[in-house]
C-alpha cells in the first residue's frame, strides 16, 4: 500500500502537468521573440549610426563593435547604395607615372592600458593608409606585445598619413581602443625603428617604414593592391556582352563588393579564434569572404586571391578538420585579426565543414582559375604594349636624328635603367679586393655565360645537390640580364637541418665599353631558423685595368625583410661565412680563367646582343 502511495507522489513531483508544459512552451516562445526583436533592433541601430551621430565620420566608414572601420575598398558595406564607392575605387586609374610602395614594419608595443580585470589585454593593431586597412595578429594576455609583422601599402602621392590604432579583442563584447598614433610619410627612404607614444595616458608602439617609388608599368609585377587594381582595371575595360542588372547579392549587401562579384560557391563553416565563430563562407571570382554574426558581434573577412599564398588542409583541436588560408608576407589581415605564425605571414583557419576535402578542392580550383585569368590578362596586355612600342619605334625611325634626340634625351635612358635596384646597397660591406688575370669581358665568358660550367664546378666542390640553372634573360624591371639558380646546400650549424633549399637570383650587366662587369646576387635560405626574415645580398664588380687583368671588389650584407631578435648575430655570421665562400669562388674562377682560350669570346657576344636588344626596347618605350 505504501509503495503505491510513494509512486504516486513521485510521479506528481517528477512529471510536469499539462498546464506546466503549456506555460513553459509559452515562456520559451516569448523569450525567442524578445531576443529576435532586440537583435534586429541592435543591428538597425548599428547600421543607422554608421553614417550619422558620429563626429568626423569619413565617407566609406562603418562601425563594428563600437569601432569605426572602412572595408578594403573604402566604402560602407551597410550603405543602401550597394557598391557605388567600391566600384569607383576599383576602377580608378593612376594619374602619374609612378606609384609609391610603403612597407610598415610593426615591431612591438609596450605599457598598454589594461583592459581586463587581471591587469592584461589581448592587443591587436589596425593600420590604415588611405583607403587600405590591415589587421595585425592578436597577442593574448599581455600589455607588451611583440609582433614583428610587415604591411604593404600603395599610394600615388606623398605625403601620406598612416594611422595605427591598438585595440583589445573581446570574445563577446565590443573591442576597446587602447590608443592611436599617426605617422606622416613625406618622402622616399627608410626610417629607423622608433617608439611613438599613443594618444592615451599610457602606451607606446614601435614601427619602422620603408618607402620606394615604382613605375606604374611595373605595378603588375608587384604583389598586393597596385597589381590587383592594374589587372582588374585591364580586364574590366575589355569589351563584354550586354549588361544584365540584377538584385545585389550577399557580396554587395554584406561586404559592399562591386556588382560584378557573384557568389560561385558558399559553405557553412566557423572562423577559429578563442572559440569558433560560426558563419558562412562565400567564394567569388576575386575573393574568399566570410561573415559571422554571433551574439550580435559581426565579423567580416575579405581575402583577395592576389594576397593568398597557400590553401592547405589542417585540424582544429585535433579532431575537427579545417582549412588554413595563408596570405603572402606584407598582406596583413583583412577585416579580423589573423592568427599569428612564425614566418610573419597572416593566416586564417576555418573549421566545421560538412565536407572539408570538397571545400578545399573548390578553393584551390578557384585560386588556380584566378591565376590563369591573371596570366592571360598579363600576356594580352604585354602583347598590346609590344605592338604599341614597335609602331612608335617605326614612327621614330621615319623622323630625323635631331628629333629623336630631342624626344628622348640621353638622361632618360639612365633614369629608366636605375628605376628598380636589384639589391639593398646600404646593407653591403666590402670584404674582398683582389686582382684577377683576365679582363672583365673574359671573366663573363669563362665563368658566367650560359655555356660555362663554372657554377656546376663550384657547387660540386661544395657538395651541393639538386642544382638547377636557368638561362640568362632580360626583364622589364631591371637593366642587363637575370637568371635564377636553385640548389640544396649543406648546413654545418647544429641549429640547422643537414641541408637547406636555396634560391639565388643573379643579375649581370656589362658597361658600354665592356670594361666593367657588374654581378649582383640575392640568396634566400628556406629551411633554416629565421630564413624567411632575411636575404643575403652580394655585389661583385669586375673592372678591367688592362687587356689581361681586372680588379675584383666583393661586397656582401644581410638585408632583413622583418625584424628579429638575432639580427646582429645573423649579420656578422653572414659576412664571415660569405667571405670564406667568396675565396673559394675566386679560387675556382682562377682555374677556369687559366683553362679558357683568350680569343674565345663567343659566349659573351650572345649576352651582349641581348643587352643591346634590351636597350632598343627601352628606347622604344
């Protein structure tokens, strides 16, 4: 009897009544409606205040997490006008003949404000130059972050102002601004690493800048904004079929991209940060985009294919298949702070795919199609330029010599030759000065012509493997001729692997009187620690003192592409090691000069003819 009584009481307590179920369902429905209304209200207020209620707002700005931003094309993605500003910006043309590339190296910051209760912050930097915006990686739990990252910007005119803003990342709430700094770039050149105070009560940021001037005609060979705009402008100017206007898609309404951007694929996935922000990835002809809106915190990532260096499979938390997109050095982050990497390249990791391998294949194919389209546009543009050059050259030939000299003075050719320096002169140090028993012209024919076996003999002496040597060829960026050499070199340092992949770019140029031979080399080490941080630059100058002797001067130095803690030790070690290698090169060179017939100069003739052809093409320009 008592068992039945206990069972009846337990059922009354544990099993809800029908009325309780109805009340619970009604409360849940009411809670969902209230949350939806509040979310839409917050989004509408955010979109409405992006262009009003903010003093000093500039065209093309919008607001995310309480902070003012502008997307990479310089317009408001929430604007009802779609992509008008981005379309005008993307189709812009360079008015002058030159474009400036500004490379800003963000090294570190110190004594930042503490945004968390434990006295630390999660800082990241936003660097803005004109209409371009880049994000640094996030350094968690510190007030003294170390970045060592570089960012490339392109501008047509100087001076230009660069804004550096330090923010604290928050998982759910709005990001907090820890301070701002403005940097004015007035002229070409390189600045030292300088600590700049922020406009808050505490905090400093250390940056270094390098500004160089390039011709617009060479912008297609530059990575990043200038090359992308040049190629995109060229492809957009080609005649097309009838234009069909359609309703703006998510790429226009969310990211504010131009109307010709059409979604080719879309996938549900999540962006890896301190936790996974679920959203959707959109793949178009020009970009890979991602959008997430979790807890009303909007994240927008716009990755142009021009900046993508690698797309590879990866894992999240060892069990969740993911895809990592690695950007080229200098590209920086786009829209959201990227993940930090040891080589300084920005990367984004996306996980939680339904079929990771299928998405990876689709992204790789999209990137490959973009590169094929890019190469085809470059070839077509190059052919058009050659046709224009040949017609203008024929026109000049029909005129008198006086008109030719007046149209192209002699100084212009020298200016064109020195537009792009092959190596960094201020990083070089003289290490060797010695006489050789041959003229400069004979040195080239015996040791550096396409038919010479000098390089193979020297690399065999050093026991290097997998040697590949390209033929000499002229290029548009540099005078003279260039070639690339790849091999694997032995490493004697205990911190290095047994051998390392090496790439050496060589540039050679002979003076008009054939008395001075200039050989410049740039070596890149791929498998050693900090190998991506620096290059070994060397300059070999052979100057004939007589018909049978010449003076050789060798200079070498380490050029750092980004800052590292072992910079001084690497510089001294590079000079010491290269000095020994240069002595071995000279010993092998003497052997080849003694064994080559003095009258055999046929290898030089072919290269000099190539030099003369390059000069003709420059005159035609």
